[in-house]
């Protein structure tokens, strides 16, 4: 279903946008990285304050039961942008920095829908869905043969993967930003390059952070990473400046749209490891680097909303603030996050965390703000990121092509607070690829092998059990009391639904 799309200049000149119903706002989909349900003060945090996000929450609709598509980044973002569950596609586990593009050009994305409607489309910040046509065959010193322009984005300024993975450079419109011809880039996830120091072999070069587990390969900016990299020179990022770079490019995108409607997929890096915020935030949080990273996230939101205000766009911009998955404290660097958290619970009242089948792994903040169109308050409706494609396509006035976003349902009225109809069920993928379900009052975790705790580092419960688990979320939001044996009929019903999901995109609750 690959579409032939006009270049941006011709599209704008031709006025060929599809007509939508009612007002067409600008749209910013702002996705934080590893920000937990309990990490914002508007969701109950007490040891950290997020005043800008709080002000948006007070003037918008705050959802208390919003579900990401997975408890890790790559599959979560895949579901968000494509409207297809990540378990349907191989290669949607956490991607290496040299992974080929996981969303293929023939797939229809949220960005495709907005571009079809005549919007200018942009992606700024973390990507982590692969670049180039084939894994490990990218030309980092030239133009990538496949990039985000092939899946609906007119402009992109992105990190290839995560801050803890090489390559540690930004990619702008398919080329390394600030490319340094004197320091050509090589990347490998198999073996190191001769003579290149690593965190394991040269710990004395780790001047900023040391690994707590893993993360001991190539060193960039005094921090060792996952994977091996050579070169980069002037293009290498300084971790302290990543948020500034993302915010400034988001502002520039907004300004360059020059009054044309835009869709911006804005993904911050802040809470993800390695956490090393700008110097202006040092010493500002009792929770150390992780707390400072949350403050920096709030600062980024302020920068973007101020850019809207300067251009008179605040009232005609739909802003959605959410996170790709749940939180983790020690995710590979000795930054004191566990000790300094004190009484702070990054997952709030929920059990588990990033990677987990339990709720803290995939229940995330979700705030919708559009003055005059979205009511203020709180919604308890069950919503899911999987519905982004269908819901925002309707907002843009675009009909999805047949077969596109097959798992996505139009829930726009619920997202905008026009009704309180919950999604019938939410499907979430854990790090061990167990498919878990939420529906109504129930949470279902199918039987799955493996240990009860993550074995390779973070102190997080996996949710694995040799027997299926069922929790009544209205009475037991912390998933402490398994009642599967008391309700075999409900367990059987969920098993039937899972079987439907594995065979058809349009499954319905039996």
C-alpha cells in the first residue's frame, strides 16, 4: 500500500489536502522515554515536581488507564505508529542501533495519514525503529537508502536508537547531522574495531558514568554504551545537550511550518539511561540524575509549548503527552537511582516496571490538551496507543486504506472527552513476548516460562508464572491477589480472545 506522495513544496502549493470534519488542529504527539505512571506530580509524584506538564494536565484531560502496546520501546512505538500489534511482526524486540527499518515503506503510518491530509509531518528525537533497508548495512557516511521520508515524514531529526546504543549521532533527513568527513563512522554490534577502547577494557576513560550491568562497550562522551562505534568526530552528541538539541529542532520545525497545519512526532530521551542531563539541572532534585532527567523533560515540554504560544498556535494545537512504556531505576548505569528514589514510586500504585507483564510496565501517563475542544478533568476510560492510527486519521479527515492499521479502532471521541466509552480490551506485549490483556475490571497474564525476576540486571518482576494469572483491577490495582482459580470461565474467555488475536486483526471479545 505504498503511496506516491507529492514533495512537500508541491503538496503545499497544490492545496491537495483531504477535507476533514470540523476544525483541523496541529497535532503534537509527545512521547517520553521510560517515564512511569507515578513520575509526574499530576499523577501523584511527591519527590519531583513537573509544573509545566501539571499546567497542561489541569487544562486538559488526564487518563488514568492508558495502555502502551508493550513494556519496551521498539514494539511500543511500532504499535503506536502503525496501528498493528507488534507481536504480529518479527523483529520488534528492542532494536540494535544498526537495525534496518522495522516499519517498511509499504506500511501505512500515522504520518502517512497526516501527510495525505496536507499536513507538514515531522519526527524529532528518539526513533528506535531502525534505519536503512538492511540491518548492519547502513552507510552512516552518506545518504541512508531508507529513512523516515519513506514512511510519511517530511522532516526528521532523530537518534537512531537510544542514548545507550551506538551510533551516538543525530540523523537529519537521512544523513548524519554535522557529519565530520575527517572521522568516518563505523558501527558494529558483533565485534569491536581494532584499537578502540571500551568501558570494559579502559574503565579509566569513564569520566561521567560507569555501568552497573552491561553497557561496557564503546565509549562516547565519557560514558560506555551498547555496541561498537568508531569515528563520528564533530557529529558525536554530548549527552548533556541532547534535550536542548531535541527542543531546538522541535521549535524550528514548528516555526518553519509557517502557518501550515503540522503533525509532530516528538520523542524525548530524558528518562532513559544513560541519564546525564544538562548542567542547569544538576543538584535540583533529591533523586539525583533520574530526578533531574524528569525536570529536564518538563523543561522540554515548556520549550515546545512556549514556541506554540509565540506563534499564536496554542489554541489550535492538539497536544498528547504520554510515554512509550513504564519506568526502571537501575537500567545499566551506576547513577544511584535506586538509592536516591527514597519514597518515590515511579510506577505509582502499580506493580512491576519496564519489561514486565505487570501493569507498571505498560500503563502510562496520557494527557490530552486542546483548548476549547477537550474538557478539563480525569477520564477512567480504558484507552490504548494502538488506536492512535485510526483516531488521528479521523481527526485529519483521512480514510485509512483497506488493511492499514488493522488493530486500530477509532476512539477519537473518548480521547477528546466527548464520551467515556472504554476500549473493549487492551493488548500489551512484555519483554519476554508474553501477550497480556486488560478488559473491564480484569487483567489477564497467560502462563509463561522464565524466572519471576529479570535475570540480567534490573530488579523488576517479570510477571512470569507457570500458571495463568487473573487480577480484579477494581479491587486489586496492585495485582497482589491472583484469582484465576476462582474464575475459570473468565480465564477461558481470555484464552479464546488471545487465540482470535493470533489469527485475525479484527478480534472481538468472545
